[in-house]
C-alpha cells in the first residue's frame, strides 16, 4: 500500500484515527482538509466563519425583508437592530456557537414566539426568498450551503400557522 499525500500535507497522508488507512475501533476519524489542515469535524459555526458569517447572513436577509410588503409589517420596525441581533444569536447558538441567545432569552420556543403572527404559505415563501438570497450571498461550500438551507427551509415550513 502506498501512502498518498493528505490534502493538508500531513505526514503519512492518512486521516487521524486510522492505522494503515483502516479506522481504529473507538478512535474518531478526523480528516484534515484545506489550507492549514482545518478539521472537518469542527462545528458548523466554526467551519463557516463563526459570528461574522451569521451576522452577514442576517443583515442581508433583513435588507430584503425591509422591501417586502407581505412580511415587513410582521417585524419590529422600531427595534430592527434588536431583531437582527436575536436572529443572528439564535442561529449562532443552533449551529454550535455561544449560548448567548438562551442566556438572554431562555429557550428558543420558536413556534410559541411566532404564534402571534399570521404566517401563511405566502408569507413563508417571501421569508424563504429573502433568506435564500442571504444564504447564497455568503459563498459557502456547496455542502455547507445545502446544510444551512435545509434547516432554514424546514424551519420556515414549521412556522406556517395558518392556511387561509
């Protein structure tokens, strides 16, 4: 068997947690990828760039929301910065970042927090339109983008609370 160079240039070319290229029982496999050998097993939060990435996502999302006649009336226009902060902190926590959201606001209780608003399928689709633009603006790796988008799409569908 010939050792191939690893993407990170690590000696031996084998992922950590292997012996001769075969996984070792009880040992986690950590693949080294990209420049500097960043770990593929880190949190999603860290992998996509941490708080600054989520802040960019949420600000881009709200840029679109402010132009939308269907969903903008549901947002606290007198506390836009607060809404931006809350959504960013929630997403950061969900994806493995700091627990600031729960420390400040308690359990997320997404359905309960969204229940006062009439969220129709039309409103959901407008929300998704602006969130899709925001996600695409990040320029994430395709698998990371798909993972983030999958969650956001499911969450938007779960918040729909009326079918009038």
